[in-house]
């Protein structure tokens, strides 16, 4: 490069917005652009050699020097970010990238590099990281609160419902009691559904909804959803116009959750249809998906609100919310359940007074699943001894009946102490252990139970009403073989027996 070319290069470098620099083969700085000098407010002589390191933040100097030295040994390019002192005395984040200069024989001649000011971007990244951390903390607190809420609200709802049942036996000669009982049952049911929806939508947002993956006939999902929505349909004097394809379509998923998602959509249609009318439900295969369309002739959706219809607690008109009730979580939950199954829910409307159409689509199932369908008796060569440890009498008895229907020998225990005694005499093959036992809980019981059953192969499953991922992780880390979330689905119990059988049974 002659003097003219060198001068032209320096003029271009000095005009560049980036801070340019170069070093010799030893790593000593031998040139800085005018932009670097303007940024730091230092003279060229003060920066040459290792003088530039005095402008780097003390916490970043060692890292900068180490990365440069390591890269020079390998003759590799490098990039890093660090804080460089500005002429105003403060430090600003810069991004520094450099390439080695090699001669024809591959010997290192030095490095050329450039720095760009990324201070604003770095501040935004730090604020975003802080915000993300705060949101995650809030989500964890919300999850813990809702887990407690679910138990605290479910507990008083049960005796209220039982009290309503008692009133049923006393109301024959007292019409006032009959009316009070109807009000109690209706409002308890409504409160229970609100609590469950609120908990479900929060858990689904955090990926903490437990799903059963099995072959599901979409016709069964539709029929179950209509049955679950019948009260709202009848209340509005609506009718269902159902169109099903001739062939039976199947998806992979949780039948209860899928029915819940579709029921929420149907209830929404019934709620906002106004005058008695037909709600059309059409099922059809489209490419590799199955679509379930729910169309009503109700009040429709304003185009400006359509993008927000699936947002949590979203209500287009609060006066309608007060009239029809609800928290505005049903459609949010429906979409999140669909997305957990690899599908989605979409909303369409031509505007106010023109009705609405919601389309639930799911991937079509390819191939058969080996797991037994819900409600089927698992095909087992042997029957097993099952110990059920559960302090709730109704839950304990219903689970006992279910396992006995499949031919198993069952013993129940209401406490940790009773479970240990039963384990000593009964020697179970499978233990279903509730984690929320009074006194000694399920996690504390596991160790003594394992020792009591030492010498025989036993599958011990944790059973709980808490379905969060951290609850499962804690149970599995404690040594449980399986984790089941209440209410227990027949398919889950069947898979548990199949798992024991596949491991060699007795």
C-alpha cells in the first residue's frame, strides 16, 4: 500500500462510526481511529501498547486480555462485549470484533478490529432480563397461590354439596326447602366450575396441565362436550344441529381435556346467542387435521375485539359480562388446551349481530396406540395386590371398587401408620399413595414403606390433587415410581398395571 492509499484508508477509517484499532504480532496496540480517540477523549500515544486497557472497566480487563491472548495463540477471530470509558467519565458497553492478519506463510502479523456502541441495547437486555425474572417469580407465586386456592375452595364446597343432598331427604313436605336445595346445588356447581376454570387456565399457561395421551375418537369428544354444555343450551332454549362425517376420526390426546375445550366453545355460543336458535357443530377432516366448527347466530364480535377474544379475562362488553356471568377464561382455556395437543382454536365473525364461528382443529392421529382406552379392563395375565393409602373416605372407596372390578385384591389404609401395618401383612405389588395424608404425609411415608417392603418388587405411585411440574419433580426425586393427578383416569390406572406387568409382574 503506497502513501496515497494509506492516507485514503485512514481518512475512511476516521470517518467511520465504528471505533477501529489494530495490533502488531505481539498483541500491542499500534493504531486507533479518530472515532476511538473521540469516544475516549484520550490521545493516541496514551492508548498505544497496553494503554488502551486503562480505559476498560476494571471488572472486564482480565477477560478482555485473556480472550485476545487465547485467540492470538490459535490465530482465530474473536468477539466480545465489555465496558469502555467514555470521554464523559462514564462507562458504556461496546461490542468488539477482530480478525487476525496473516502473512503468506500463515504467520501472525497482528489483529484489526472494530468496536460499536451497544450501551442502549445492553441496558434494554438487562431490563428485559430483570423483567423476565420478576415475571417468573410472579408466576411461581401465582402457581403456589392457586394450588392452595384449589384445595382451600374445594374443601368447603364438598360439605356444602353434601348438605344440599341432605336437604333433598327433608324436602318432600316442605317446598321452601326444595327451592333452597335447588339454589344451593346450582350455585355450588357454578362456583366449582369457576374455580376449576381459573386454576386450569393458569396451569395451562405455565405448562403444568397433566394430559393423558391416548387414541380418542372425535365423535366421543363431541358427544361428551354437548352433554357437558346441555344445561346452558337448555337454559337458552337452543338446539344443536350436529354434522358428523361417515368415517370415525381419531386424535391423540386427553379425552376429558378435549371435551372441556369444546364444551367451553359451545357454552360461549349458547351464552351469546340471545334468542332461541340453532347452534351448528360440524366435524370434518381437512388435510392432516380434524376441524370442529361451532357456529351460532348470536350477537357476533366487533372486528376491533376479534384479535383479543382469546385473551385471559377478556370481555368485549362488561354489561354483557354482568348479564351472562363468567370470568372470561373459557375461550382462553379452550385455546390453550388445543395448543397443548398441537392444535389451535380460531374465531371468525362478520361483525355485531352477524353471529360467530369458532374452529377447533387438531392433528389427526396416525397409527394405533397400545395403551388401553379409557374404561377398558387392561388385558393382564395376572391380578395384583393393591394397597390404597388415602385419607378421604369417598376417594378411597371409589378407587378400591375400581381396582377390584379389574380383579385385583385390594386393601385400603387411611393413614401412614395404617399403611405401614398393611404393607407388613398384605405385601402389596402396587401402592397408590396420597401425598396429602394427615400427620405423616406421603413423601415422609415413602422411606419407611420401602424399608417395610424390602426384598420384593413393589411399584409405588404418588397420588395428588396438585398437578404442577414441581410437585411431580419433588415426588419423583423422593423415589416414587409414578405420579398420578386426581381425579384418577381409568387409562392412567390401566397403564400403571401394565407398567408393573411389563416389568415382570410377580
